[in-house]
């Protein structure tokens, strides 16, 4: 779909989501597992828990798909 000039922030929910939630949560998940490199079982469980929590926030905050009737009403 071509991007036209003058589109407001409502027309790009994925771009806003990626900057606000996607990138930070992906970073937390990756750092928790790769950068920390836990040495013990407890550290591994904690790192996995942090990564899982970040993944749940990542998935839970994704923009929902809009029904095609609503998009047609808005003129997209």
C-alpha cells in the first residue's frame, strides 16, 4: 500500500507500536538471555522469566487488526 503525504499517526499504528513497545521489549528479552549469561540455575530461571515477561508485553501490546468495514469508513 503506497504511503501518501499528510497521514497522521493514527494511520501508522505499527510504526508507533514498534518504537514505543516493540524495540524496548525485544531488547529486554535479548539482554536478559544473551548479555547476562547466567551462571546458575536460579540465574537462568530469572533471566528466562524476565525474557518471557518482555515477550508477553511485546505480544500483548501489539495493535489489533481492524475489520475491513472500519478501514473503509475511515477511508483507507
